[in-house]
């Protein structure tokens, strides 16, 4: 929306207001095109919502979680892929918006190496979390634009190593809008008035970043490609909660939000404000948990004073 | 994966929102008119998209209460109005008068009906109206709406005062409104004659 011209700080005359809106919409998408991103979002929350729920339910009954605890057994491989579904920046007057979908796909009955492993499995675990990070298959992702013009889709294609993808997949869709969007080498950064919309949460943040599709490889494969944000306010409608925190990470594997630097959390039960700097809040669709990480203390080194040996 | 949506040629009046496939068609059919409507109410494109999305979610959740003898577009506009009022309360924004709201509602309803009867959308009519605008007005409209220039830039480009740009845009919107109204009137009268 244009900020100062003409007469945008107040209502336009009635007879002009709808024409003004129609002209803006016509300029945005022309006469005959659909707003595919909006349709996709609506369908994800309506007619397609049931299928997503089914996937979640199926996952909860699958044995993958327990199998993952013993990563060395390699009975299940968790593949984490992600792609930008759509990226569009229409005009200067529009807030730049990106739609980001994380897709968690689960390979069950993956080939198991019958021989005992010669070396212990490498387990990458975050300190003090007690949680084992999954192993990721390599993603040969190719990003190519579809359509030209003002709108374009970004599609991620998987390489041969992942040609037999399972049918099971869990989608986590985020719509991100911000005052500024820029791409660095490996990620897309959003700055200023960032609003992140998800099925469960609406997040306001000072800034956010997501990795660029197809750029997750090498060392980065040991980490979940993740959405991160700082100076956040997380709102959840049902059950109602509001969280203020310094940093936010979306864990695409569990579908949870991990918040640190928590300042407050309010819910129908009340408001909590006293948190340690090291406290970590895990926000799920239905509940939340606070972990207080132990503070590591080191012995003070002796003071070295110059001139004395 | 990205999908391209096309509108199914099924008679829109036969679509039943209680059926998932029909609901999908109704989303495709109405979302852009409703975006215009929500934009006219909220004056903000992002808010308009949120209002339309939320309204369809509410409609889907309450679809069992929908009376199939009623017009789906009218029902949706009602939900959007309610969502917009909630948004106004939360954001403490200015509100339209009831008369103005009724006028906007009547206009968008006429355009939606015209599209259903003629397969001619509001945007098609707008295309035609733009072609008929005098060059001086059309240049201002193109620069402002389609090229995203601000008032000062347009004034400099057209070598006129910013106030004159504002005046030309107002005049252009007024002429376009008259043109759209005439098209609706002509459609209505030809229907009455037949």
C-alpha cells in the first residue's frame, strides 16, 4: 500500500474506494489470474486440513521415533526437505511476502545393514537437551522458477538419491511478510515488521531468516533447515497463549517452536515473567514446557600480572 | 508442490459449499472479488488477504449452517464484514459509515452477479474502462497503480503539480466507477428485456 498518496491516511470517498481497491488488485494480478498463494493457504486450512491431520496421526503411531533413538540401527531414515513454495514481490507498495513450506518426509523400512557397525554411530546432540538429532540424507535440490512475470514459483526437485520418496509427508507452511526481504549466500532474511503466519501460531518479529532452498548441504545437513526469528511475540489462539522472547527456532522435525530469552508467557492460567537467561521454552500445538539448563561454572584462572615471573 | 488453479466451468450456482470439491471451486471463483471487497474495507492488502483467508476458514467450519438457497458470495461478504469489524476493534482503525459500507457492499454484489451472469469479471470491465479513459487520466492511473510510483514521482514525470495528480486520479476513479455502473445497468436491462 502506498503510504502517503493519495489520501491514504483516511478514507477515500465512498464512490472511489471500491474502484481504488479494484485497481490495486487488477494491477497486482491482472484480469484473469488467481491468487494461487492465497488459494493454497485457504485450502490448507480448510479442505486439505484433514489430510494433514491424518499424516500427523499416522506419524504418531509409526515406530520411527523410537527407532531414531537408536540411530545406529538405521531402521528408519528421516529425511528433511524443504522448499519455497512461492515467492512473490509484486510492487513497491506491497509488503514483500514469502511462503515457506517445510516438508518432513519419513522413509520407513529403509535398508538395514545387517553387519554390526564398525564404528559407533555419530550422534549429534545439542548440549543438555537429551535429544538426538536425526541423520539426514543428502538432498540434491535444484531450484528453478516456474512462470515468468511478477509472480513465480520456486520448485525444489530431489536428485536420484531420493527418487523413491515415501508418500508420507508432513507439511509445515509459513507465510512470512516483512518490510524488507534480502537474500544472502545461504538464507533469506526478513527485516522490519515481520509477520509469520502458521496454522497454529501468528508470530511478530523484528527479524527472521530461513535457509534458501537447495542451499542446504555439507555441514548444514547436520542441522534442521529451520526458520529463526528474534524479538518475537508468539500468539496462539487455541489454547490461547502469548509468548514474548528474544529468539525463536522452528524445529521442523517435531513441528515445535523453541524459544530462548523468554520474557513472559501468558495463558488463561495466568502470566509467568520470571525466567533465567538459559531457560528454554518448547511450544507445541497443545502444550508448552520450560527447561532450565544448568549453568556451567569454570574455575577462575589466576591473574597474570605483567612484570612478575 | 506448486499448483496452478483453474476455474471449473461448472455452473457456479450449482456448487455446494458442503462438498469439499465444490468448496474448492468456490474459493477459486470468489477469492479475488472478496479480496477487492476486503481491501476496500481495510485499505490494506495484507490485512485484506488475512480477512479473506479467515473468512473462508470460518465458512468452512460453519458450512453445515449454510442455507443452500442463499447466495454464497453474500454469505462470504457477511463473514468478511464481521472479521473486518473484529480487526477494527483490535487495531482501533477508523470505520466506514453504515451508508458507505452498504454502498460498497451493493457495488461488489452487483459486480459479482454480473460475472456470474455474463462470465465477465470486474477486472475485464476495468480493462475496458481503462482503455476509454482520456490519456491524461490514464497516464496518472498507470503510473500510480500499475507502476507503483508515488505522487511526487508522477508529478515530476507528467510535469504537473502533485495536487493535480491527486485530482486526476480522483477523476479517473470517478469515471471508471461510472463506466462500471453503466455496464451493470446495461446487463440488468438486457436481462429484463429478454
